[in-house]
C-alpha cells in the first residue's frame, strides 16, 4: 500500500513503493498556499449563508461600478459567490425591471444547470420561472416571467442571430472568462462591438484567475484625440476592475516522489490512504473524463466489496457533464453522517462548481483538451498535462472550509518543467469551422480582422474556409451559400453534422440521419467500463451493422422503440437509458429545426446506401484507408496521412475494413477514430470532387 511522508518531518531513508497496487509516495512541496474561503455553513439560513460569502462585502461596490461603468471586471477565487450572488444583486437593484433581462454565461452546460438551480433555490422560486436556464436542446425559461437567464456562451451567440444587439438584456455577465473557451472569446469580441451601438448595455466579466489587466486593455476603447476621455451618456468607458478578497485557509501541497504509472489506480489508492489516515473531510479527485472516472468508480466498488473494513464509510460519486440530474444533486448534498464523500470529477469542479466540505484534493495533473493541427486538419481530444495555474486552482478546492491537503499524482519536477504556466486559449487550438459560420451568419465577413481577445492562427482560418467551401457552405466570395450555408448556420451542431442532415433531406433519409445526429450528440449510447467489457461487447454484437457505428445506432434506436422505451431493455442490452432518452429529446428538437428551415422529413426505410451517402456528404474530409500489411490495423487519413486506429468502442474494431470515415478522434497512446463507417472510395469523389481532386490517383487503388 502507498505510504505518505509526513510533511515537516525528515525525508525517510527507505520507503517501499508497491507499484502493483499503484501506491504513490508523496513528498511535500516547497510551499503551501492560501486559498480563499467562506467558513462552513452548518445549518445557517439561506440569507445568512449568502451574507457569509466573500462577495457580499462588495455588494454595494459592485452595484456602483456596474451603474457607472460600461464594463466591470470582477476577479475572485472560486466559491466567493460571483456566479450565484452577483446576478441576484442586480435583480435587487432593479436591473431586471421594465421587461429587461439579465444573462449570465458559463462555458459548461452542467455548470449552467447546477448554478441556476442553486440560485432559484436561494431566491425561493421555481427553476424556469423567474430564474431559468437555456443550454443547447434544453430551454427551461418562461417568456413572461424569466428575468435572470443562465446560458452557455454558445447559446448567447445563437441568440445574437435573431437579436444581434441583445436588446432584451440590460446586463450580460460573462462568467468563467479565465477558461477562455472558444465561445467566450467570440462572445467577448461581439459584446465589445455591441457596446459601441448600445452603450447602455452593461458587461460584467467574472473570473477566477483572469489576467484582469489584459482583459481591461481589450475592453478599453482606443483613444480618439478630440473625444473627451471617458463617458458616453455619463458612463465611464474605461473598464472597472474589482478584486474580491476571500479569507484563506492553507492548503498543504504534496507531490508524488516518483512518476505514477496509472493515475486512475494511483488516485484510488491515494483516496484509500487518506481515508485510512486522515481526519474527517470530503475528497475531490480530478481525473480527465467519463471513461477514467467510471474506471475509478469501478475500482472503488471492487475495493468496497473485497475489503469492507478498509473502505467502509466511503461514498463515491462521479461528476462529469452528461451525468443524469439526480446524480448531479447527490454530488452537492452532504454525505450521510459518519461517511466520507469522494467526488471523482473532470475539471468541471476546478472553477465552475463549488462543492462544500472538500478538505482533500487528489490531482491527476491531466485533463482532456482539444488540439487542432491545421496542417493535417485534424482536431482531437488529447489527455494532456494541465497548466500550473489549473493545478493551483485544483489545490485551492481543498482549502474552503478549513486547512486542507492536496495530493498531486505527479512530481515537483513535472510541475516545474512540464506544465505550462497558463493554458492556451481554446481558439488557438481548435478547428474554426463552427466559429467562422457563426460570425458569417452575424454578418461579420472579415474574420481575421475581427477584434479577438486572442487571435486564431491564419493557417487554421484558411483551413476552415477551405473545408466550408468544399462542404458547399461558403461560396467563392467566402459568403454563406443560400440555402445550404444559411441552413447550416441555423442548426446548432457541428457544421459537418448539419451538412449531413441537409444532404439527407435531398437523399430522402432525413428521419434516419436525424437519429444518427442525435446519437452523435450524446457522449455514448453504450454502458461500458472496466470489468463489464466482455458482456457489453457481446451485447453490442446483437446490434452491430456491417456498415459500422452509424447504422448500428439505427438498430439500437429501433430496438429501443420496439421495447416501448424500456429501461429494462436498455439494462439488458448494455445501452445507456439516460443517453437514449436524451437522443429522443434531441431528435425531436432537430426535427422541429429541420421543418423550420424547410427540409423534407422522410424515411428511406431500409436503404442504407442513401444513409451512407448522406454521412459522407458531411464527413468526406475524415476519410481513411487501411495501411496494407498493417498487423495492428493502422489507417492513414487521406489528407495529411495521419496515423489513426479504430477505437475499441466501435463495432468495426478488429474488423478493419479497407476504407472508412470517422466522426471524431480521441488521443490516448494513439489517435483513435470514434464512430466509424465503411465507405466506397468512389463516393468521396462524387461528394467532394474539388476536395479530393489531388488525391485521385490514390483513391483508385
Ligand atoms: P464563484 O462563482 O465565486 O465560484 P459561487 O457563486 O458558484 O462562487 O458559489 C458560492 C457558494 O454557493 C459556494 O460556497 C457554494 O458552496 C454554494 N453553492 C453554489 N452552487 C451550489 C449548489 N448547487 N448547491 C449547494 N451549494 C452551492
Ligand atoms: Mg462561478
């Protein structure tokens, strides 16, 4: 079992690390640090709780700054009350009177849901009445009543298509600005433009660790000589900056002494050790995504079954986006008396959500990040080291209620030499096709000349324009085509998926393709995980189609329908019931959008050829060919010759057809294609002649 080095004592001479159990030896870091905090809540009334938050002391200052400045930048540690309190202060001060609305944006869907439900609870109203939320495919607001709307930043961008100046809103609070999500950055650029036309619109930019000065520089208007310095209509245009000071508790940092082999296993044994040796207090574990979180939960369950004494008293809960509502609530509620809660989370708990009662943090040092290579035109999700700024944020979660401890599953050397100081804004590591369409739909033509908080690379921009041109979404003048380009802009999905839907309307298989699009919009329709792999693979075979995952989705959907949407049927077949319910919901919404934009809803019955053609119409750029004589099933993308493999979750895993296309890539040790379909290469030329012209000789073999 793992051993810990008691901080403050001499370094022990010889300690045995039992690698087989994934044990980790920790040493204390050079320094501990303070994190802001509000003291424990006990059973205080909601009003008392609100008043104890650090932001409360700044209530009047915030309201004054918002009254007198166009833009107010508020920096405050996670948990200080920015998200839940400031919108309420604004309502109390009358910003939502006279039919005006307040918007608060979040980069993550789960945060939008959790935070709006907390605020509704604090205000004593039903979620969806006065306080509501909108995320893609889910609108819990009421046109007549809602005055405070929590939205993802992507949703607010979409609202601009119908109301470019956001005239409904008196204040827009862009929250979590330090995350620098791609939609946040686009939104900031657009809001700056709106302010020129609507100076009365107030902006609040809130963040945990933002470079407040660079954000202020961005919002500071360029000086024109003859104009008086400040003031449009008595409003100061110079952004105000306010820093919310929290009370701090020390967080003691411990680093792994040696690099760990398997951070899932290491995280589990570290939690067990904390449970065995440390006093009460909940544990927050940072892993990277649903797959490794599920794996960790499974290991805990095994441990709890096999070793009751060691692990009794542990309540282990996962936290990631896409988690069903009831499970989300469990995460926020206190553990039963005498139990220790262990929450295993993605980086959603890094700054977006605050869990009370956390005293110990276990940090894997990794997160899933999007990376885009404009040369190969490949974007994939990579498990990559977090930045030092993120590592500090994660550690800070341990110091909210009392002094805490953070166990980093990486060495101090790794922290210092292999983690970057700050993360890179998402816009500089993403494929830009969606971004380009959204800006074009808003009438912004000179995209490179757009006022970005951080400029995207010209190479990535050129690639995006090229892909959109070959999809028939942009014309020779780089304007949206009519109707395809405008229709694609109306569908809130990846443009390749939207294009596939539009093609299906012409091919007469839109009912099937909309089902596929809905299935692609959920994480996975399968239940998987360590320990049940064999059973779930066998279950999958019952539905597997020779054409690949897309047609397999159709088979599962059909079975689910025939079972009258039974949860037992799902359970028996290792199908994720919650995901299927989501698929149904998304499907209905997509049908409505399709009708609105004039697409024909039609089923092709069992003609899978047309279904495949529609998929290719969207995804021809992701075509790959099996390398001859490759024993381990290596493919190369037609463009860029990147080495890729079929993901083990695909029904085509180990089948390895010669020609395939895929929907997305994920990277771990290799680049894996997710959601794979067999193709006939001649269809590529048919679907995108200009795109594949150069590769033509290659295609004929
Ligand atoms: P910030 O935005 O500054 O990070 P928040 O406004 O999100 O802070 O959180 C303020 C406080 O409200 C936190 O101490 C947190 O415990 C509490 N809180 C927020 N959301 C919830 C929730 N869903 N359930 C219970 N408490 C919550
Ligand atoms: Mg917040």
